[in-house]
């Protein structure tokens, strides 16, 4: 009887050890998947944010010069992000972070559509102020959002806080956005005052 009990105990213990071993290897594999994803995606997103910053500071001049017809023109192409070309295990991410990353192409399309509307219906030569302001604000905000996402990824995978960007891109973009909004507000005020003065003269 005792031999049978010992035998049964050995079987149970062996099964427990096998389950624990499988669990440990699965957990270790999932951790590696998450680390790899976080490194790949955070580097890709940081590069995206850097281009957002370049767009935000694009003044429409090429080496300080306008085009031959005296106009400003876009010097920095809009950034792109295609998560589908990354060979990573997306399921290793929490659903909220995974959604933010995979939804980023949709957010880019929305931003580009808004800027296109400004280009077609609001702005005009030679300076196209509204276009450059829209690009600064919309891509500035998107760059900030992306850097916050990078921070979440690094924290989740317990990676170092420091990435490829050596300066605080969020602060830089926030300052540029506020500066641009102030310029827009001043212009709107001047336009309103001009229109009011014309009405008074009539």
C-alpha cells in the first residue's frame, strides 16, 4: 500500500514539475517576445517622432530661400508608419497599447486629410501660412503622442528610459506648437481688426 502511495506521489510530483517547467519556459518566451517587440517598435516610433519634429520646424524655405516664383514649399515629407512590416508577436502587448500602435496609420491618414483640406480650401501663396501651421500643430501633437507611447512600451518591457533621441522631443514640440498657436492668434486678431476698420469706414 505504501509503495502504491509513494508511486502515486511520484507521478503527481513529476506531473507538477513538468507543468511548472512548461509554465516557466512559456513565461520566459513571452517575456522575450515582449522585449523584442518593445525594442523594435520603440525605435521605429522614435524615428517617426523625429520626422514629426522636422515637419513641425519646416519653414518652407530651402537653405533660407523660396522657390523660383517666390513661394514657400514643403521641405520635409510627412512621416510614415507601417506596423504590419514588423515581424513581432503583437499579442504579447496589453490590448490598449497594441491598439494605439496599430491604429497609428489611421491617425496619420486623419492628420494628412486635415492638412489637405487646409491646403485646398484655406491657404494660398506665396507663404501658405495656414498649411505650415497645420503641419506644425498636427504633426507636433502626433509626435508627442508617439513619444508617450514609446515611454509606455519601455516601461512595460522594463527597458532603459533613454532611446535614440538625445533631447526632450516632447518639450521641443510643445514649445513649437505654442509658438505657432500664438502666431495664428495674432494674425486672426489683426484680420478681425482690419475687417472691423473697413466696416467702420463704410
